[in-house]
């Protein structure tokens, strides 16, 4: 029984960090016209859970938009790396709900629960990226590992104790 508990705890120790990985399949929109009002309205069009938005525009067709961008209202920093006209990776200090990658008249919308990075985002067509909009929240936090692991370990420990007492 103790071996089963140890194995379960090891599986949780490996699985919980993997659950924070952010790579998702995009939703394709063949006709994407951002509404007037700025990036916040574009996030609403994408049905994003993000409270704030940041739009990176223009996107250079050959060199992309590598760099660090800071949202003035929240101080959230978004970093773009490995970008060219048709590919990029990103990181954010605050959790991102949605990333909208626009090219010509279409868009790929990447929807996350709450992600801090992703790699390999692309536009929906062979056209170069025209702009990218990040929809994010500034007050949502993913629990740290001990916050999740300690209650689980306590429950497993209690189950072990009760099972052992029942067998005596």
C-alpha cells in the first residue's frame, strides 16, 4: 500500500508541472475584422476571459517583432522571441487567456485557461502576420506546487492510516 502511495505522489509531482504547459490548437477564423475600440474589443470578439489586452502592431514581415512589450496599465511584460513574419514564441508575466494572430483577413485564435508562455504560434495562412493581440488577467495566479501537493499528500496519508487501522 505504501508503494502505491509513493507512486501516486511521484505521478502527481510530474503531472502538476506538465499541466501548466500552454501549447494549444488554434481556432481558425477565415474572416476576422477587429472592431473599433482597440485591442480590448478584439479580445471580446474572441470571447476571451482576459480583462486586459495588448496589441503588437505592426509586425515586420521578415524579422517579426522580437522584443519586450509592457502594458502601461498593469505593468505586465510580454516577451516575443524567435519571431519572423510567420512564426513566434512568447512569454508573459501575467496569465494569458487568448492570443489572436492576424494575417490578411483571417486569424488564428489561441485560447488558454491561463498560460505564461507558448511556442510555435503561426498565422492561419501563408500571409505574414499583421498583428498579434494578447488578452490577459493581472490578478489570477496558478497555485504553487506545495499549495496543491500538500493537501493531496494529507489526504493520501489519512487514507493510508484509515486503511491500516481497518486491517488491524
